[in-house]
């Protein structure tokens, strides 16, 4: 499931310095979210989006999560923790929180 935690305003037609300020605000928001999740789940690891994009260019199938992110124009690298506990003792850990910033994406 992909769920937006924060969506900035669309940046279509926005140029520097206003665009730079908006991208800096998005990166600051991402830093805050990542810091909170690091405190809760421990250190994250980075997962680059360029690897699945290269697979797509080469004609190889893209994993479903990465295809879904691309379909939404969410191309920023991911900060990933996981698996994390589900909160249910009878269910094994299965959640993988992974926020990303894609300042070029526009909300639907």
C-alpha cells in the first residue's frame, strides 16, 4: 500500500528560487519523518530507485512496489525499515515503512 504522509503543492511551472525553497521544505519534512521512524524502529537503510528504473529501461519486469511508485511519479529513493512488528502477537512482522521524497511529483 502506498499512502502519502505529506503532500506539498504542485511544482509544475515553479522555478528557482521558489522551487528550491519548496524542495528544501520537502527534504526537511522527509528528514523529520525519517528521524522519528529511526527513533522508533532503529536505523533505516536507503533503497535507490535507479536500479528498478534501469531494469525497466532494459525491458525487465519491475517489482510491483517499484512499478506502483513509478506509476504515481514517485521516483525518490526510499528510506526503509523492516520488517517491523505488526502489533499482533499471532502475526509475524510484515510491515516495511519506507518514506521517500519526490519533489517533482504532483498530487492527483
